[in-house]
C-alpha cells in the first residue's frame, strides 16, 4: 500500500533565493517530509556522513519521483515524522524541487 504523499505541483513563477532571479514557465513540486539528513546531498552533492545505501535510497527516490535539483528548503524549522518520503522516521523539512517528468 502506497502512503498518501503531501506533495503539491507548483506551476507559478519561482524566485531563486540565492540569485534573486525569477524562474518562469517551469514546473516545480513541493514535498513536506524530506529527511534533513539528505538535504545537503540533494542540494549540493555533499555526501559526508552518508552511507552508500543512504545515497542509493535518495537517488532512487528522486529518479522515481522524476525530480531534478532541490531548489529550496521552505521552512526554517524541521518537524519529526515516522513516515518521511524515504527512509525511517526522521526530522524533516518542506522542500521545493524542479520537476523533470513528463
């Protein structure tokens, strides 16, 4: 049984926090339960402290969900959930990804 995901398609303009540039006519998707331990790997490729299994789990999830790069962590505070998008219960963050699917 597949769990209900808290993900929303975002089809409006997006302002990149680092550059301040507006990215137009792109499709983005937001997920509420991305484990904090995976964020630096997804955003910057920093795999320090991750096992090969951790990286493989993240990579497979991103491929299955048809996601490009992680663009933004939306919330300033993390929240704990027993059912994150992947892995075991963890502190999680709400994140915006570029959607590269069809």
